[in-house]
């Protein structure tokens, strides 16, 4: 399929979006994109589509950009429950989609489809976009900037995932080890022992590739876990603190405010306005198993507020 290309100093125009869920047996209706692009972020699949003349299957963590002047329809009914976010946007006064245009320093060229290993930051931005209070001034400007940020995040995350540097692969391995062992609050020495390398060297390497120390990475991961729980569950703030691997509630509140800019209660109020009837939490985050199981058992198959044809 064709590429989306935007200038690095350009802001796209957000139109409309939402969160869609359906039980097994669903198939996307026929629709035609006129001058607008559509971004689809799949949380649960598979979703089988015909985009123009191309057959596409979206699975969990797949991202699809549907170009304008293109028809799309479902080809196969879904064998499982599905969930995805959909965001429509325009690219004013920019090159239209084209094939095999080389990337230039002043431009960002997008593929039609990506698979991202971690959706946590992207989902936070999408929630922020969908929950903007439209009664406030400069609403459209804020929506446009957030939509542009979401596209930049996708391009940046995809570029990170293609890095074949051995040191980068080592850091990815350590990040996964930290995620699975975060409940033990491992020390720098514990982390270094996994590689057999000097702790100070591991710390320098971590800062080079992650732009923060292992300790601060763990704090960020805990806070991202808390943010996901605040948005996608009705757990109390104290329970969120516990399931985000904090034994000190005061420390949790302090670090949450430092990284999020607001208190946990304020964060929940800001970002929980989007209705979710199929509560899926990104598995890349270290969500305790008992919480994810509870969400699966509590799934409500009702119709979403924002439907998608």
C-alpha cells in the first residue's frame, strides 16, 4: 500500500476517533475513505480486511494507516473478540500518499503497517486525545497536536524496534528481565548479574540506550503500570499503589506526581472518560496476573459509546 509522508514541522488535522470492541463473529462493514487517513491500533485480533486490493490481517499490537481515496471492508468474521482504536485525520497542504518515495531529513515517511512491541505510551496519548474537553478554548489545536504526536510516536517506536545493535539487544533483554522481576525491586547489582558485566558499565549502557538509569526505568515502568490501572480498572488509589509494586503509598504519590504532573485521582478523572467495554491492558506492562484475569472475567459484550462502521 501507499506511504503517508508528512513534513517534520507539519501538524495534521484530527477529525474523529474512538474505541471499538466486538465479540467473535464481527466483520468490518464496507466504507470508503475520501480525503482522510485512518489510523487503526489493534489491541485484540485477528481483524481481516481488504484495503483497496490488499489483504491485511491485524493482530494484537499491529498498527495500520489506511490512505485516503481507498475502500476497505472486512473479509472474514473474527474468530475471537476484537478491540481497536480508530482515529481519522487529514494531512493539509502536504504531499499525498505515494509509492517508494525516499525518506528525506525534512520528512517522515510511514509504512502502511507496523507491529509495535510496546503500546503503553501510545495508548496514553490516544486516551488523552479522546478525552479532551471540547468546551475548552483551542480544542482543535490541541487535538491536532496530539494526533501529530501519536504519528511521531509510531514512527519513533518502529525505528527503535528495527535497531540490530548488539548492545541495544542486550538492553532489550535487561528491560524484559526488569519487567518480569519488578516485584522484587531488583538492584543495579541484581540487574548486572544477569549479564555478568560490571554494574557501572551496565548503568552507562542503560543511560545511553534508554536515556535513564535502571533505577529510574523501574520507576517509570511502575508509574506506567499505575496509569494503566487507573484508566482501565476501578481499583482504589491504595490498591493501584500496591499492584504497581509500591510498598510505600507516600512514595507512590510523590513519584506519580513527579512523572505525571498530576495526582493519581486527577489522572483518572482526566483520562477515564473514554468508555471501554472490553478492558484489555497492554501485556508489556507488568500487570499482576490476578488483575488481568479479573478484567477478562468482567468483560462486558455491550455496545461501545463510539462505534465504528
